[in-house]
C-alpha cells in the first residue's frame, strides 16, 4: 500500500466513510480509500480533522509531520504493544562489541557493494568516463573484512564514499553543478535531493523496524545521539545507492525535475525545491517505495517497502541467535 504525501500548503485531510479526502478551501483535491494507504506524511502547513486522525490510528496507519526540508516534527503512532523481550535483547546486543563489529562489517560491505553496482552503471552510460576512482572503491571493498574495529570500518566506508561520489557525479549534466557530496546546507540541486531522499528513506525504515518490534533509536554502526534513529540509519546505508541515488539520477536525467523546480541557494537552508518540485519528487519517491525488486536468492519480487521489513527481520534473527550473520540487501 502506498504512502500518502500531502504537500499542498493549507490543505487538510478529512474522513468520508472509509475514504480520506484531501481538501482546501472546501474543495476536494484528492480522494483515496483508507485501506489503500500504509502511511500518511503531512509536509509543511497541512492539517487533519480529528475524525480522519482517529480513523488513521484505528487502522494502524502512522502519521508523520515534516517540514518542507524533510526534517521530522513528530510521528503519531497507534498504541500497538511493543515487543519488550526483543527490545531488551537488542539493548544488550548493542553493548556487545563483537556483535556491533560484525553488524557494522556487514552494513559497510553491503553499502560499498551497492555503490559499486550503481557506479558501474553510471560509467557504462558515459562516452568517456573517468574510471580512476573505481580502483579506490574496489580497494575499500577488499579492506572491509580485515578492518580490526568500528573506527577502521568507518574509515574504509569514508574512503569508499569519496571514490563513489567521484564516479556518481559523472551521471549528471554540467548544468546541475554537482561536484561533490555536501549538506547542511546543500549547495546544489543534486545534494538537495539526496539529503531529502535519505531523510524520507530513514522514516520508512523506522516504520519497518517498529513493525518487527525493534527500537529504531538503538543502533550498531551509527553513534547514538539524542533524537537520532541510529538503527534506522544503519539499515538505510545499504539502500542509499539502489534506492535514493538511482532515484535522483532518474528524476534529473529524465527531466522529471527541471532547474526551475529549485529555489536559488539560501545561506541558511541552501538549495531547495519549489512547492511544485516537492510534489513531483515525493510522488516519484512514493512510487519507488512500491517498485518491485527481486528478493535475492529467490524468484520472488517484493516492493522496496517490503524489502525494508525483510532486512529488519534478518537483523532480528541475528540478534536472537537464529542466524550467525546479517545478510545486507544486494542490488542487482
């Protein structure tokens, strides 16, 4: 079931029988059956009536309130019981250096492999590609198994990321002025989309982790900081390249988004989307969540959203001793 993104400023969600209505100034902008929605994201100055909110929570549908930049304001969740024994075990395992190292190694290996897969796709599409950074990316992959601790793995991940973005930037025309990965604030349109995409992906991963009874705030690779969903960010790593990076390539290279869909750089918030551009990007992002991807080792295909839950359950099996190693998502 898809995520309902509401970006029209001043709009609100109402309930009509078993349907959700998106209205503005008493005009119905959109109708959708309640059972066809898995999550609702309200972006900016968007509201909801109490009956609609109660219907969403009764149907076990989370509601997220985010700023136009993608920053999370809050999440409304139904009062579903949490799996306390599973979370207690997660907290114990998070304090185990060997478990943290093993999971970090798997996460970094999965991320670098998926970055390499996308980088090779970029190079194949260029007439005269710069292949030099590819050797550094391969070298980083080989260093993962021998890295002695998490600090070393973070160094390997950083080295691989620098090589990857030197390759990834070749996917874009010069008009996009994308030279390196930068953020807070993003200085170009590509970085603005990458940052927004990673943020929205993190929210989807939080939902998947909570669905299997894990605490998205207690992770293994990312350091714990107040208010940061470290475990969700851990699992986001292996999906960055195949999900967000490939999506950004598509929306810009296929001209789904054009230069006029971005506002000029602001000293505080950097480059950001116009209202029209934000609607287009989130609509495409939502379709990507439901895109079918083959489950590795099988002939079955699942949506990306289901793959997030598959990875969360794989993590559960490792934490509870049912599997020896965590297998990351591998892009094709």
